[in-house]
């Protein structure tokens, strides 16, 4: 269990409780609050869905603990003394058509469709609306993602697999010592980052060249692409699939955009960012856009490893520190409107499986909307179906007969 100060972007504490504490986050946090109640008067706990519990909310309210918790959308039994804040996240996904020759829309072949999904999120808090507005609450919850980045950094830079465990006591001791080392190295890295930022007076905002998406055209229309070879069994299976043609005239789940070129496919946590993205494509007047500058914390940690012996022995000099800081601290331009999906390339890992299931779920929803599949959807897919619409259809271009020989 970890505690992270999102205001100063630094970790506070790492606690290892072993396998016996698995899936007991709420109980562990309650015990931590009871043991450190005097030190938590001005603390606001920002928590994810793992702490979605009515009993935990009542516990925090009775102990006068300030909190922001992401809750389930149908939170009907929440006390009226709490504030309920709802906001939406718009996600666009391109779903490919695997059966171009068999699945048709209005007697036309199509390559893919764009599925728009509105995800609703609910936050519960006991903060006064006069002190914290809804937008401030949302921003504070978005900052909670920094602890996820912190865990990713320590997993990448500090090898937990190197710990040799023999007994339960040695297990707890090894991890406790290892956690203290992590906090020391990470805090030294953050100090180096802040000092370098202050001394060099670096501005964290800049401009980046705008990406221009050009339409690809085939100059030679006489080129014919050869299809991959398939055996007789696969050919028979393809021939056995019936041709399904659907009419989308009165389909309420299909709302096509008037200008599909203005649609930018990307995931975002803010609707205002989606609106800003629509002005990015095919706009030649403004060649630059705003960006943020951010250092790579992994490189800074490598610099701390270079200096750790001098720091421990008290022989660190200003010249050596400056040389290492200038060598390892580099700022990278980041486009805030781009949010890449979290994908793992290693099979059977958490994010690998999640990415696969999300893709298959979108295919099921699209086939259900277009009438290509009559399989009943489960409860989770029905909820997602109710919040999803098709906003763009990428049809197969008909060949130009004049240029073909």
C-alpha cells in the first residue's frame, strides 16, 4: 500500500503487508487512519474504485476525514451529507470489419466503423462546495494517476525479483528495507529535478509542431495486390458464411458526422480536449500548438545512482552535481491532447488481456448494432451498448474503371 502527495508530486510512505493483506485495502487504510489520526487533520484522501464502500464512507465521515472517492454510478444509498459529482469521458475506437465481402451496409462494402462511447464516472466527497468546486474536485482526482506512474517507475528501476525470500519475517524485513531505499532514491531524484528547474529557470510550457495527416493516394492504379494464400478448408468456411446486408436508415445507434475528416480518433479524459482536437487536422494556418515540457524521471534516477556514493560519504561537490544534473536531466515536449492506450506486449499480463478483451467487446457491440450478430450480450456489454453510437463508416472505395486495363 502506498501513499502519495499529489500536491507536491512526491511519495510519502510505502507499506508492505504480505500476501495475507491481499484484497484488504479498505481495512488496512482504516487501521492506518486510526493509528495516525492526529497527523491527518488537513489531509484529503483521493481514492480509486478499490475503496468504493458504504461502510468506509461512514467510517471517514464519523472520524472527520476528508475524502474524494470514485464510486459506482448507481450510488443510491449515499448519505445526503456527501456531494455526488458526475462527469463523462468520450472515447473513440476504430473497429475493423473482418468480413468485408460478407457484411455489407446498404449494399456497400466497408473497412471499418468508428465507435463513440460515453463513459460516466461518479465521485463522492465531503468537501465543502464553497471551498472546492466540481472542476477542482475532478482535477484533484485526475492527479491521483501520479501514484500509478510512481508504481510504474519503481517497478522499472528497482528490481523486486532480486529479493531472495526464505521466511515470512525475512520477507517483510527485506521489502521494508527495499521500500525505504526506493523512497530515498526517488526523493533525491525529485530534489534534483526541482533544483535544476529553479536554477535554470526552465519554463514548463512551449510549442510543438502540429501533426498534419495527409491522405495517401496510389499513383499507379494498375497495381493489383495479391491476397494471402488460403487452404481449401478456410475457403469453404468463408464460402459458408452468408452475406448479410443491413439498412442503417432508421438505426438510432448510428449518428454519422457530416464531415468525417474532422473526426480525430483518440482517448481523452476531458470533453474540452476533444473539441480542441477537431481544429487540429487539415488546419494549415496554425503550424504550432501548445505543449508541456517534462523531464524523464528514469534518467534522473540513473544520475542519482552515479552520485549515491558521494552523497553517502559527504564528498559531493557542486561541480560534480552540476555535471551529472546537466547530463541526466533532459526535458521532452509532450502533447497534452494525446493519450495513448496502455498496452502490454507480453501475453497473459494484465494490460495485454485487458486490451484484447476491449477489442473483442467493441466488435460484439458493433455487430449487434449493425445486426450482423444475434448473440445476447452480457450485462456489462449492454451498459456499454446503451452509451455507444457509430459516428463514422469507412466504406471501400470503388475502383476507377477508366484507369484500369
